[in-house]
């Protein structure tokens, strides 16, 4: 069934889905800044996203090692921007993620870069391989970011309990 759909439509459809997910991520992030942070809230996204690795059980999504390495490097580079803008602060007896005015623009910029790259690369890689590469990129971006957030959260949590 999917093989009968032209690849251009699949690229357009997946791009629309990624843009929608990006907008949802921005909305969720804005709402979550109004509630206290927790280690669980920091850890769950990469764990939930890791289930996407099951796509590599299927040959269609497998990515050659050089592209895996490239996607990981780009993901780590993108994560440094997110790490730099994700800060916590203590309000009364709770730890909150400090809202960053730049976060929306950074996330939108990363989304635009990713979308343009996806459209550009769609001619060089088949759709499954491209999907696998972008999953690796996204996971390589989220994992270091969330680990850095957890480390910062735990430091503030120790300060809070030391009081």
C-alpha cells in the first residue's frame, strides 16, 4: 500500500508531521515551564523515543554506518544549543525549568534546518533510510540534552535538600 504512494508525497507528508510535532513540542515546553520539574519528566522523553529504534528491525530503515556517524554528530551539535538554553531555578521549594525567550526561536530554527535538509536529502536517500537517519539525529540530540538537564536538576535538588 505505501509503495504505491509517490515518494514526493511521503516526504511532504512526513515533513508536515514533523512540523506539527515541533509545534506540539513548543506548546508542551511552554506549559511544562509553569509546573515544577522532576527527574521523571526529564528522563521519560528519551526513554519513550528509544522505542523508535525498533524501526531498524526492518531492512527498509537501516542506515549505513557512515550516515549513522554523521547523524549522531549533527544531533550532538544541535543538542549543544538546547543544552545552553535549558536552565533551572528554584522557586520556593520547587525546581522549575527557566523559560528561555530564545528557546522558541532555537527550536523553530532547528526544525527549519532539519526540514530543509530532509527535502534536500530526499533525492539522495530512499525514504526509509532518510527516516532512520533523522530518527538517529533526533535521538542523538535529545539524549545528551536530557542527560545535561538531569545533571543540572540533580545539582539543584542537592542544594534544595541542603537548606
